[in-house]
C-alpha cells in the first residue's frame, strides 16, 4: 500500500523515522515528510541581513511562518506525486485544516492522526480534528476534549523501534539511577510544572548515584543537588574515546568557558591528548582527573573585523554584549549592569547592544541606551565599534584571568578598547600602549572621561592594538600554536 507519512523533525528523537521503518517492515511503500526541518538550518548571510533589517522578533516570526507555509505546500506536492492510499499524520501542528482537507482529496483511503501530546496545545490539530477519518491519542485523557467537535478519539499507545535500542555497549558510566529528558520547568508552551525537578531532586538528595541527561537542568537555581547529576547535552565521553580510535594523531580540547559547567567536558577531560583553556584559572579543577590543562588565549580572524564603514551611529561609548544578570547557567553577577549604569549616569553618549538590558528594572538609565538585542554579523559590530570613541569591554564572571574574544576583536576592528584588567593580559598585550584598562566601575568612569578628552591617545592605542593582534593573535597564529604544542611530545 502507498503510504504518506507526515511527522515532526526532532533533534531529540526519531518518532517519524521509526514509524516509517515500521511501515516499511510491514511491506508498505512509504513517502515521508518531516516538518520544521527548515528551522534547523543556518540562516546564512542573507538571513542575518534580514534579521538586522527587520529586527530579531519580526524576523523570527516571519521565519517560522515561512517554514510553516513551505511545509504545507511540500506535503500537498508530495501527496499529489505519490497518490497515497493511506495518509498518517503524527501530530502535524504546523498543518492547516485546509491542508488536511486537500490530503483527503489526494488520498484514496483514510487520513489518520496519531497525536502524542495534548491536542489542546496546538490550535491547528484541534481545528482539523474532525477532518481525520481516525484520530488516535497516546493519552486517552484528552478524548473528551475532542467530543464537542464530533470526534471520537481512540487510544493508540506509544511504541518502540527495537533496532534503535539494541547493540554493543561501550564503556558507559555505571550509575544507580538515570533519567533522560528535559527538565520541563521552564518551557513556556507546557503547563507550569516542577514534578520532574522535584522527583529527581529527591533522588539526588537520597545519596543514589544519579545521572540526568537533557535540557533545562543546567538552568535550575543554585542549591539544587540534581544540577550536580546533569551529564550534559552534547558529546559523550564514549564519543571522545571513539574519536581517539579514529584519529591517527592527538585529540585536543580548547575550552573557552569554565569546563565545570559542562559535565561531559570534565568527564572526558582525561581522554584528550591536550586540554587547553582560554582562562587558566580552571586548570586546578582538572588536576584531580589527571589533566594538566594549558593556557591558550582567544584569538581573532581579522578579515571579519575590517571593511568599509556604513553610516553607523557616532557615540562616545559602546558596549556589545548581554547583560548577564539574569542568565541562570552563569554565575550571578551584576558587574556589567553596574559599570554601564555608571557610564549612563555620567552623561556620556552611550550605546548598548545585547540581550537582558531591556529586562532591567525601571529606573536604570542604561535601559535608555539600549539599541537592540543583536548586532550580528561581525562586520556590523566592527562598524559600530569604529563609530565609537571608546569601546568598552566588560568580562563576565567566568573569565577570571584570561581575556575574552572581545579583547582581540575590538583592536582588530581598528577601535580603541577600554577593558577590565585580567591577570594574563600583560603577556599578550602592552597594557596602556595596546589597550587601556580599568579596575572597577569608578575607575571605568574616570578612564572614560580621560580618554574622551584625549583623541591622540585613543588613536595611538587603537593603532598599536591592531598591529599587535594582526601579528600575534590571529586564528592562523593560534592554530599553529595549538597544533605545534599538541604534537610536541
């Protein structure tokens, strides 16, 4: 039988693919469309231009609706070509009722819905419910909600694709208890619930050796013991072990953050032939794992930070970066807010770009300097940097000794940098000659007043800083350092 299968594209599971395999195993001729795939694709240069012109909110809404429109058209085209005898829709929250009506005309047999969630969350599903020949629910609790629409939903439980869940075990971490799934306490489209958090917190406090995988756990408030059981989102230690077998030379890690935030990184740290840190402060934390981490500072790709200036807004001081005062996975800190609030109250013409500033409490003067949520790509940031007399660099709390990427990008753009001092800066720059530094909010305000009135000093430091990064701190230089060091003994 010719079957058209329409289901979601997920980064956390393959429900659609499993159903397709099941249908093929039963001898059917299957054509499959996975909706929402387009939203996983990089937006590219043109997309970044459009996001800049439209603004991020308008751009993202338009992108979702464009993807939805194309999914509806693609499903109709596929049905017209395949002429299915049976159409199965898995959820299908992006499909319009008009599309389901068209599928009924193009399908010689039944059009069926199998919904794995509460259909009431998805207006398109409930609006089209009466158009399906059969409506199945993985949880029959919601069947009465569909009865006013003339729909008698039936129970169809979830299932399993055995081939995906069998095979040879690698050296997986032995634990007492494991849970794989998102925290779900902060996902706006779901009912507010902390039941998963509460249950797993009780397990964590019981003393059992617990491992938790999924999104959201790393964003829980400090004090939750279950955070310590979070194993991460991405590369497993087993994957790094496999890479060692497949790589004829060294396998190297270059970590730009505190590795302690990411359990997968620390768990696999001993498997790397070299472990580099952009901030060496965290090296002692890895020593109990037998890892001697080395300092490898950030770098810059000069071509991304040069070019012709458009009509950028001329300002006294600019800062491009998030507020960082309300991002749960980062150390609680208001240093950026306090420093920029002092600048805003000094009377300097200030421009701030980034997330979180718009969420500050009323009364903060820095809110008035907020220009937008994003200023990508790098060429646009570089133009804005060059239009300012002073580009302020404020490291967030995790960078204790090592300088951030911005330290190298600002001089690469040809701009004057005033940055908070970090202990490893003197081995990378001539402080006071190639960049200017400050110690605290009061010092930053005084330095801004000084340098606003000293154009020649600003120009000399900007030019010297640009020469230094182009000579010593490009990614070409850094990759050569990293490779040479990794291959040395």
